[in-house]
């Protein structure tokens, strides 16, 4: 479509990105340039915004706004909020050391709530969507401990934001609760617990705020208008609080390590004389048949169905760690590290005559034509009917090129053709009848080092010692399906060379932590999806010519390469505009090219 040489304008282009209104941003050593995505024409240029760190870039959802940080020639790191349409700077942190880390759009209030850091100081900022100006800044104390650089996530808000009946803003951060006036930012009251707060629930039924503190045997109830403790004396816990959540009758389920009970919001007292006990209680799911209580342990767990009076209907032992559990019309489906089955509602007996055993987290998709869940793992493919609970093995001993037992595969339903089984470098298509249409492996253009299965790391941090790996996308897909959601949206526009820590486990107090392990990620994201194709960056070897690097546009239905872009760099900064059907590349750190596909 077009090609723009930005060497004179920017000298070197470090990265390119696309804003919500289609504008292409090119960040370079001599400033920030905005290009028209259809013509490549320069819309605006800001020479002050030099050498911006891409990790600071934030696209503000649904708005022509973005945030970036840069270091001026004189002074400290500054952050700016910019209108991408014209380049106007709407907010500048100047020399205040503010760093925007996260944001929440509150459309009912017509504001964006930004989370800022000033060294270790946490700050909330309200930014008006009516005037596009800052309304207020409020300090919420300092981050304690010495792990800020290692494990601090994008958001420092642990609970909320939520609003009470007076429209006051409530947030939970570590051991503190703050109530603020949303119009002025004034702190109305604060509550400080002895330890971190692990549950914070506001009930609209009685205008009460329920607070669970880590390792505490007391459930607190606060008056949200002033923060005063209004907990009845009778409301005591036998174990430590795990969670508080609403049931289907506007009551609250109080889940603790020793069992669970139901709180009546009219009286703030437990409905049952005795809590229902279950070992290693982790989760309770409210259902029309009763409450499904799930105990999880790395060796053995259990699942119970409990009636609305707190009496056991049945209890079933589960071998291994149940990393996924869902209530479906036929019963309770669980997938553990040892076995998978469905427990019927009547007696908790196995629905499937034979266990389905997964050695890794299965790739998951949904066949909208057959109305069935499709699972693929270790060469076997199953069709699973959520309504009847039946499971059918429809493909067996399928060999995929360069795929091993623990390769973290994901799946996608390709309408009219079958099921795409893929990773960043693999593509295979399985028909609904179980035959393999094609299987392909594309050699990556850059190395992958120190990358461990994300799902395993999450379980390691939870203290579960198990040997199972796979993509957490599959767990998200399973959860969505069990909640009636067939299609998920996914970010398709962020590809970069990066090295970052993706997980770590630390022992000891906050002031004296010992590193148990850290896993870093150094890789180039080689694959992006659009509806009918997958784009893959690959290394192409030739017998009589030097190795080249290309972006292949691979047809999901046929496996054929329908188009290719030959690259000058083996790891270009590129992204796809799937709406307009355009691939944008940044090569040699100055040449921006738009390819129509």
C-alpha cells in the first residue's frame, strides 16, 4: 500500500503501534511521529517525545487517547497522555515523578480512573471524559516492602473499584480500604487491617461492606458511609477466610478454610447452625441443585453437593489436583492431574464409564455447528456435549509435526473445515470426523529461552507440586464455555522482542525475601491471527542461497501459504490491522511499510 522512510525524521524507529482511531505511531530517537494508516502521510510530530520505552505505552480503551513515558534531555522521566488524532498533550506529569501504571474507564461517571506511582507513593487520578482534563489527584499511601521492582503488577488496586449506594468510590489495597468522594477525590474514611485483605464485597442488599483479612478468624462488616465496624458478635469463623461471594438468592456465601456457610444480609448472621466442612476447601459454586463445594490438594481432593440447609447430598473423592471444575446440566465436570469425569447430581457417581486422562492441559475450542466442546491432548481428540455429558473419542494417535506431549497447544474452530490446533510456530487442521488435513511446523526466526509452561508456574506459586503444563488460554476457554460464552476476544496487535520476568516465587518477610525461582521470557511473538489466516514469522533455509526470513500468511483451512512478506530483519516489529486487512512492519529501524492482504 505504502512505504515511508523515517530515517530523516526519526533517525531510528524503535517501535510502531496503532491507536484506537487507526493512527500509526512510530517512536524514534528524534521524536514521535503519527502516520495516516491509509496513506502513510505524517499527521503530526512531537520532537520532545524521544526514545519512548514501548513498555510504558497504554492504549486507552475505546478512545483516541494513549499514554507514554519518556526521558527529556534535562530532568526526570515524564509521562504524557496524548490525543492521537492531533498530538495534543492532555496531561503531563512534568517533573513530579508520576508514572501511570493502569487505568479503569468509568463510563457512568464519565471519567477515567488512573493509577499512578510517585516513587513508592500510590496515587489515584480522575480524568474527565467531558472536558478531557484532570479533575483530581489523591494519594493512597506508600508501597511497603522491597519487592516493588520484582513482582509489582500493573495495577495496585487489589479490590474494586466499587461504589456504594451514595456513589462513593471504594477500593482495597493490601491491608487498607479507602472510601473516596468520586467528584472531589476527598478521602472520606480509611480502614487498616492487621494483614492483607483477601476478600472485599459490597452488598447492595443491605448497604454493608464485608471484609476478609488474611489468616484472620473474624469476618468484618463495615458501614460504607463511615467505615465503622458493625460486625455482630455471633459472626465468627472457625478457619481463615478464603472468599465471600453472592449466591443465587441474594445471600452471601462465606468460604473459609474449614468449611462454608450462608450469611443472611438482613441479619448479618449465619443461616446454618453449623458450617459445612470439607478438607482443603478452595471454592463454592452456587447452583439450582445446591452448593458445589470443591476441595483441592496436590495429591487428593474432593467435591461435595450440599443442599440449601447445609446438609450433604453426596461427597466424592477426586484423585490429583482439580485445576478445572464446572457445573454443567448433567453434573459436575472436573479435570484433574490424574483423571477427568462428570459427577451426576443424584449420587455423585461417574457419568463416563471410562475416565478421560489428560497428561497436559487440553487444547479447547467449541464447534458451533455440532454444539460441542472439542478437546485435543497428546494425539487424541474428544467431543464433549455440555448438555448430555457424553464424551466421544473421535480421533486417536494423531501425529503433529514437531509437537511433543507438553507443547502448549491451543485450538480454534474453523467453520466448515474443522479444528485448528496451533502454537506460535505450529499449524494443523483436524476434520470433524477425525482426519488430519495438514500439519506444519515453521522454524522460528528467533530463540525462545527460559520459557516454562505458564499453567505450571501458576500452580507452583499456589503451592501445588504437580507435573502438568499447557496454555492458560485453555483454562480461560473452558471457564467461558461453562458460563455460556462461546467466543472470546483476544489482543492481536502487540508483537515485540522482549525479555521480562513472567513469574517468581519468594519466601520470607516482605523486608527480607529469598528468591526460590524466577522465570524470564525472551522471545519474539511469531504468530498473530485473523479470521481466515494465521501470520507466522519464520526462518526459510535455501540450499543455494542465504537463509531468509518471512512473514507467511497461512490459510487455516488448507495450510497453504496464500501470501508472504520477505523481511530484511529476522525479528521485525510488526502488527496486523485485522479490521482493514493490513500488515504494518518496521524494518531496519526506519522503514515503515503497509501491506494489504
